[in-house]
DNA sequence: CTACTTATTTTACAAAGAAAATAAACTTGT
DNA sequence: ACAAGTTTATTTTCTTTGTAAAATAAGTAG
C-alpha cells in the first residue's frame, strides 16, 4: 500500500526555501516584498529565508528599485556564474561534453565518438573522456554536479538506465558508477525529456506550465511537461511515441510492426522516401546520392515539389500523433525539434492540418505549435536537470550547507 | 506567471489530518501506532489528530487488536453510514438518481428520462427530480453533498460544463446553480473519469496507484488515474480518446473525420457492422432485426463467427488505442467497461494482440488488462467524487467544524 | 509478583510562519 | 527645510504544529 504526501516541519522549511529560490531565479531582480506577494508567505518569512540564502552565497542583493512612494525595494538575484557543472550527452555513437555555469552559458564543449555498445566499456569511456575534459577545460571554480542525458528509458530516482536503442544498457546502474567516481550529485535523464525541460526553463515554452516537445531525429520521441515538471510514472519518464501505429497497412518498422510513426516521421524515413521517389524517376532537384535531411529541407524551401510533398506528408502524420498528445495532455504549447524544422513552414502547415481536424476543438484552440528553440545544442538538457534540482530543493540544500 | 506549492502552517494541519483520515478509511481497522508508521508522523501527532476526528464523529474506536507481546492496540475505523449524499448521473436522455452512504451502499435509486437538450430546461428538471427523489426516499439523516456526473468535458474547480455531446451545454455554470439550490457541497464531474476513480477506490484497480478505465458505450472515452488521482490539466479533466484517428482510410465519423476510434469501437459501430455483414448474406445466428449489442455478445459467446469476428476486430482496434495510453501513461492496470465486456474473453484477446505488439515491452509486461468491476451502476462515480473530497481534506474540514 | 513489551498520552520544547511593532528610506505638502 | 505620510525592510512577539522524551496504561512471560 501507499501513503500520499505527509508534511512534517522540516519539509516545510525545505519546500519554502526552494520556492523562494525558484522565484528569485525565474523572476530575475525581485524584491522581498514582491516575493512575499508571489509566494503568499509573510514578509517576515521571506526575510528569514533570504537571509540564509544570502549568507551561503546563493543569491545576492543587487540594485535598488525605483521608489513607488516610499522606501526603495532592494532587488535580489541568484548567483549563477560561480556554480559550474559538467553536462554530457550520449547519442548514437557520439558523446558530447560541455562545461556550463548556472546562467546557461556554455564555457567549453567537446565531441567524441563512441565505438563500443557494451555498457561497461561505454561507462569506462564516459568517465575517461569527462576526466580528460575537466583536466583540459575546467579551472578552479567549484563543480556542483555532473549530468548525463541519453536516448532511452531512464529510472531517474535510482539512476538506472532501463533501456537504450543504441547501446546494450539493460537496467544498468550507471548513476551510481558515476557518483562513485565523481563524488558529486549525478543527474541522469532521457535526452528528449531533458530538452523539453530546458525549453520550459529557458526556451520557447518558458511562459507556460504545460507543454510538449516532440523530437524527430533518428526516431521520434516526446517529452511532456505538466505543471512545470517532466511527466513521469513511478520514477521513470514516459513519452515514447515513436511506435504508435499510425497506419495498419504501413511500412515495416524495425521493431517488427507495420506502420509505426517512425516509419514516416524520422530523418531516415524521410531520406528513404525521397530517394525512392527519385529512383522512380520523378523530377527532383536532388540526385539520389545527394539526399540527406538537410539537403531535402533546403530543396523544399527552394520550391522542390518532391521534397516539399514528402515533408508535408511527414508533417501531417506527425500531426496525427500530436493530436493524440493534445487530446490526452492539453498542453499550451507543442514544440517540434529536429533537422526537419529547417523547413519550418512546410512541416508546421502539415501538422496544423491534422491537428485542426483531430484534436478536440476546445483543446486545439488553446494550443500553439511551433519550432523548439534549442535545436543545435545536445548538452542543453543537462542544464535543465541541474536547475530542476535547485528549484525543487534537493540540490539547493546541499549548497546551503556548504 | 505562476508559483508552485508553498506550504504554510495552516495547510500542514489540513494535509496531515486528511492523510490520517484517508489511511483509516482505506486500511480499515488500524491502530494509532500503525498509522504513525504508515504516515511517518510521530505517535503523539497521530493521537492529537485522531482525538479531533473522534470528537467530531468522523471516526470511532472499534475492537482491540490481539496483543503482540504488550498492550493491545485499539483499532480505529471511519464512520460511514451516518453520512449520506445524493449521486446523480446525466446520460443520453436519462437521469439516474441514487442515495448513498459513505460505505458505498446504495439506499435508493430512480431512473428518469430527459427530453430537452436545452441547458436551462435540463437543469430545472434535474433540480425538480432530485427534490422529488429526496422527498420520497430520504429520511432524516444529514445529507453532506450532491454529486452529478455526465459525459462531456467538465471544469471541475469552477463547476462549469464546458461541452457535452448529448446536450447543448457550453461553458454552463451548472455547479453554482445546484449549489444555490441545495446549499450543500456540489461535486460535478465527467462520468467516465468518476467511474475510473470509483474503480480505484472500491473496484478492480484498488491496489494500484496508476490505472486507466476505458469506457465503450455510445462512444469511447478514457479516465486516467495517476498517483491515485484523476489526471487533469488546468482544472479540467482529459481523456477523450474517441476521436483518435485509427485508420486514415476508415469510415466517416459523425465528427467529420475519417477512421476515428469510435467508428469501430462503440456499441452503435459494432451493431452497424454486424447488420451490414448479415445483409451481405453471411450466415449468422442473428437476424438483422435482432441485432443489438447484448445479443451480439451472447451470440459470440455461443460461437457465432460473424459476431465473434466483429468483436475481435473491435478489440484489436481498441488495443491500438490502449497501447498508446500504455506508452504515454504506463498504468499498472487498464480496465475496460461497457456492454462488450459480456464477451470478455473475445474482446480481451483482441486487445492483448495489439498491445503486445505496439506497447513498449518494458511497459507492457507491467500492465494488466481486464474488465471493470462496476459495469451496471451509473451513479457509482459520484461516490468516488465524495470520497476524494474527504480524502484530500476539502470536504473533511467542513465536517470537522460542524 | 516481577521484568519486559507494546500502545497511548502527557509534557516540554523547537521551529516555522503570522501579526504587530519598529526602523529606514523616500515623497509630498507646506 | 521640515513635518507628515507612504512604502519597504526587519525585528520582536506570539501562536500553531509537530516531535522527542517521559509518563502512563495495559498487556505478556516466566
């Protein structure tokens, strides 16, 4: 059996401290009195809490605000630059490593290739590469965390990699291995879900509590943000939409089924389809050898009918999946990420067609569909994981003590 | 902008009192020391809270438990029978009214027909009929609430009916009209979602935190329970899966699209399909005139191939929708409700086929699919709405004061 | 009858937030 | 320039809540 949230006294302090830190972080320069209004805590409590945060160096007093008729308010801001962390991202055959500070500015970046698929070998390489990276790029500022994002299912709480499409991880305790080595808080997560959270904190979905990010690259997956948090079930995140059956008579998917979303909506599927049409002799500005996703988008933007048609069909199909997400989650914004968004207008118009037909009218009119903001930076997701840990108090308390 | 949960002192008491009440209600006869263990509150705190609950008559001391080597523990239970409420359900052309007590036993029931589709007229009828029902069946025990469930979208917090398929409600403030008349707490909700919650509290999904109920009757809709609560977005519930496009080349749906789930999975769709096959001359144990959902299920169970095939196909199609729900929500149990479950084995085997192919393996092996427990009683959903209000503290506090 | 267990209650206390009082910084009217 | 009034920030005082520890109650086992 289970019990729901019980509140004891210690927890109150933790929750409220985290809430105040979060407000200062999100709402930039803000006075104590404004914090009190927004948090519904008494001014006295805000003073108590901010005193502690000031003492530990997590926030600072900055300029005074203009007077509104009396004593001028003192603005508070979070300190970002002194807090650095490592964000790594394990893609298909690729390991990206970055050094960030909390402001979100990337101090250094490196990309390496990964040959092995064996969990132990890959883990070893990750540790070696990050070690070398730190050696080379990190100065003497304190590191507060190491994050790793990857495609696949991750049990976030236990730091276990349940499953990955590109490597042979199966219920592999990657988190504890990294923790053992670095003696730092480790944050592990699915890459799409982490990117969705990054868009929520810093990107295109900053202004809304409920959003979804659909990532179309090697495959298709979704990250769903509900109430400002990644939607999770029993400590593992969900959002694997790539194998929704979109057409019972469709193409064979590598998973063994017919007509999965990924058989139409993925870079490889798009490339294959264009190649096929060219080989059938349709007039196209690309030769079969030139076909790749970037070229296709460029050609479509230039007016190439074949490429345009394929991308539009892809958009329509994606729209059917997005309509399902809208009906089930009713997000304010749906963001699409991936190389296809170089042909933004073509894809979006296809998506809109399907959504306007298939999503509930009451929901559809509330939902904006647009391109994601962070298309290029695969390690950006780690930043969100660190922010989240600060905002929910778990990492914040560790920094308060030290 | 928004702020997340802030905890102030008042709230602590409310949350913990509700949590203790919920534990006593769910875990039947239970001692204070067991409550302390399960709630992680100190024994002294449990004593304080239970004292209050005892004083207001919400719980009572029952038998002592057997000794485990020392003083025998005193069992506590919630009091159910003295608390009665009215549960109404507005279906297509039908109004069901029941009198329940908190134990879930139905004291009286009445079914009436509804002719009008006009919101004001329907509201007037509901009030008149409930008044007459109370007059006839209710004795002098206190009524603590009135609930109304219906198909359509309901904004639970504001008591507004956003949309209904069978009546012309559009953003209609039904809740406040009822509240004005009855001067009692009113709980309004979508019927499928309320039934899903009832299954969670009292039925087939009692033992799990995450479940889904799929209702197949006039249409198809889902109720999704996450963490023991109805999954909601900005105060309105979601789960309208009836218009997921399941086949881009499928039949025309009344919503104007092709191949919606409801064009295959609904009582009417099944009946039409069987009728069509019979008219085409296939040998069937039913005549076209005899066709209705109950007869079809019975014939299928007796081995009729036409009926069996249609139901199996319906199951397979439903399975595709359920696979989506499983991939997105990862519930422990999926319950199916509706007349089709009279042919339980046939439908479930079809569902299982699709799910085993299309749901993620990691999720599918954790998910049980079975028939819902409360198939017959349309007002059962209201019971869950009242329970929820007691368990989350909102209704509990009103009863504590009085 | 004594020693030991277990359950519950009482007492004393610590921590957090609320309310009121005070201090500080500024604006405005004279 | 200066008093009066505002607005913000902080401090003090008080109430509430939960908890630890001690006390009490009610059993068991030998």
